[in-house]
C-alpha cells in the first residue's frame, strides 16, 4: 500500500517547526572548525609509494588532487569559514595523501562532474561516497574504504529491530521516492505479501522536518535511508537510533571506494596506503569522528566485484 499525502497540511506548519534541530547543539556534537585539530594524520608509506606506476601522472607535483562533491555532511561539507572542506571523505583523502607523501588538495565539484574530471586527468582521484559498480569499473579503478550501507532508523525509545525482510511486515516505513532503497523495500514488501505476511505501509515525504515528526509522533515506525547520513543525524540530535543495517546493494555486497582513472597506475598504491591506515588505527579514528564505525571494512581491495549492471 502506497501512502502519499500532504503531510505539511495534515500536521501543520507550527508542529513541524517545533521539530527543527538546534544548530547550536549540532555544533557541539561535531567539529566544524577549518583547523580540524582532531583529523587523524598518516605517515609516509614507502611501500605504497613504490606501487605507484612509473608512468603515472599527477595533476600537480607533490600534490594529490581529489574531487569531492561537497555539500552534505558527514561525507563532505564546509567548515565555519565557508570555504574549507571537511567531513569523512576529506579525512580519508588526507590519510591517503599522507601515506603517498603528498600534500592534499580537495576540489569541490558537483556529483555529475567527477567522472569526466577523473577520466580527463583534471583530478587524480575522486573520494565522494562512490559505490563500486561493474559499469563504472569499465572506466575507473577502485580502492575500497567503506561499506555502502542502508539503515533503518526509528524513534530512540522504539524497540523495533529489523534484521531481515520479514521484520518490516505490518510496519509503516518511510523511504525516498526513486531511490535504490525504495526498490529494495518494494521487493521485500512484495515477497512478504507472497509469503502471506501483512504488507508494510510505505510512506513518502518531501520535507525532512515533517519526516522526522512522523517518526516522533508514531505516524511512521521506521525510516530507511543511507546509513551514513542518518547515523550522523542521530548522533547530532539524539532523537533516533539504528534498528538494522543492510547492504546498499542488497542482497549483493556494496562498497565505497577511492576512484581513479582506469589504468592510471594509482589504485594499487592507494589500496596499500589504505590498508596501512587500517592496521595502524588511523582509519578507524577517521570513521569514528563522523559516527561511521558501522561502515568500516577490515581490508581495502583493488577493483573487487561491484554492483551488477542492470
């Protein structure tokens, strides 16, 4: 059953505004300073540097130039000076640059622009929540550094646990229209109905304030979305909690990776650099800063199996 409604009209603008988060509280929960004193830093990794292909070309001497689709924390956003890029992806980029003995330069781009920029050599790499797919592997090389997870989030005092598709039977679940997670949720719902279980009521909202009000008031039981974004919000506001994690490519494993041009000769070096940071603990610290520990991997891989072509 698909339930679309004008939630602002039903709930009222006054009620919705009451749920707006306090920016002051959010600032206390995360370091938004341009200095980023808590950002983990790596040391030069000679073995990783040796793996850089002798024919590899960098945009600038002594620099690792990284494209980032800046604009949404925890992945990448702007510090309080409105120009310094901070976030989980810049933290990973810094560790890679340190290990390769290079200064980091982050270039803010739109999501649509990173593929051409990397392919043309305008950027050495893109680090911007990019999922490994078989189609992308035709043009790019990948060095994995994070799981691509979806998360079910519920009101903090809601005891629901969602461990498999059967657990959504009869629940009121919010999901974004046209998203990958919507397709997964619809498949789960369809299978549950075939198995004789009560269907979930799927809800759609265009306004995040109203969406979270629905969770707060019990109009919805759970919200399925990108775990990184929802985990970050939960840590900031302390109003919701994780009820279950699933791969963004369910039932196939999906991973996020540093993306370089195909055959550029950088992927093996970056993979080695990441594994060094995993072993020395800097990697875990970088994810923990942004409440992304649940998405940690135990080993970086070069060009692993990606999400299949549609």
